C-alpha cells in the first residue's frame, strides 16, 4: 500500500487524525458487532458516566514496519488482558480479548498507509479505550459503554536523541495501596497532572512516587515504571500492588534474562537503596526506556554513575535488544510480534 505523504522523520509525539477507527457499543447487556468507521466524533449525553464519575479505561500500543517490510504489533494479547482487568476493576463490561485483538488488526490494516516506513524513527500509535456513555447522575456504574480504537502516527518520544532525565521524589501520592494504581484508568493520570506540572515548573522532568503507606519504597512515575541496574549488573524493578504492570517492563525483564544473560528480579526497592544503583530508567510504550541521570530527594542529589549524557551500558543493551525485536532485526520470542496481514 502506498504510504501517506508525511514527513515521517520530523513527526512529533502528538495526535494526527487518520482515516479509520473502530467502534463497538455495549447496550442491554451485550456488545454489538463493532464497525470500522471514518467518523472520529464521539457524541454522548451531557450526563454520561464518563463525564460525571470518570468511568474510563484505556491502553497504549504501537504498530511497526519491520526491516523486511512487514507490519507488526508488539504483544497485543497483554494489552487485551490488562484492559479486561482494568474494566473489571471499574465495574465495566469486559470487551472480549479475542475481539480486542481482532479490532486492533482491523484498525492497523485500515490505516496501513499511516504506518511509518522502517528506519524513519516513527511508529503508528494505537489507543484502545472504553467509557461509560449513558446518563448517570447517582454514583453507580453506567449501563451502556463504548469501546473505541484510534490510530495516529507518532515520532520518537524524545526528539534529538535520548538525554538522561532529572526527576524528583514527589510529596504527592500517585495511588493508595488498595486503590486503582494497578489498572490503566484515566483517573490515575488525571491525579498525576498537577504533580507533573509542578515538577516541570521546578525544573524536573518527572516525579518519583513512593508507596503511600510508608513513603519508603519506590513505586513509579505518573506514566512509566522504574527499572534499575545494580552495581554488580543485576536488573531490578519495583514490586507493588499499586503500580501498573507495564508490558514494556515485563518484556525488558525477559530480555535481560534470556537475551543478555543477566540476573533480573522484581522486588521491593527502598528509596534508601537508590543511591547505590548504577543505572536507572523509566520504561513504557512511548519511549521504551528513558534513562535517568539524577534523582533529587528534597534537595539531596543522587547522581547515577551512568551520568547525564547518555544511557548506561546495560540500559542501552536492553533498549537496543527490545527495539531490535520490535523492528524485526532480532528474533522475537514466540508470540511477541503479531503480523498484520
């Protein structure tokens, strides 16, 4: 298929309307068949459940062009499973996982002209989401819902190369121990907006949130999981019931173990231990890994040995290996890469 006339190399990480999206509605206890449509407008009641009580969940994933010209999506089955878990937690009807995967394939296929070419540094970002659509004035779950997927071509999250970030230990809490931090609900991100704006105003790139119960253990940022490398070369990530189970993080742990032969584990990480780490990164769909060079804990600076100019050596190997798997230059584990035909 002929590609759209887009300056792929200079794309930012923002929304560009594409031609098609997928829509399915839940009513009277069942999902309809769903449809691919050109209509990008959402029309709902002024009293819709999503507008009154933030009953919405979402996912984020990407489609790529591989080195041999195939169009692929990375581990969409995990997005389908996580969205089902998110919906169940907010008392929303689960969109069937097999239908989720089929809808993803339909949207990518319909918008294949927007999938950036290999080597451009750009990808097709996919946003599946679901929300309560009927009027709700009492505090209760909606009765009707809409599930949608749109696609938009995006450039690399960091233009001009990846530079290590400076982050601060936040005084705000991201999620309660038995709250909704472990699901991908819109309300979690709304709660982080003031904290990130405040961090930016103070000259920091991001926040490090600690556990709300004791404020002694590392959890995550507003939109990414932490990954650390110890001075003896072990990869460790925080373990907590109130952080999002990042698909990128889980993939990086497996890459560390099976491709790089490194020890890797998920465990509780005390803030006190961070000063002894060799490398730190933030992992997620958008940037894969964003290196962290400095962490500031209320005026006390923790400068990672990896420095402020480039990724640490192990973080770089992890990044290169996972992106190589996604782009088809490195053989993927079974089921990780799904071709769109």
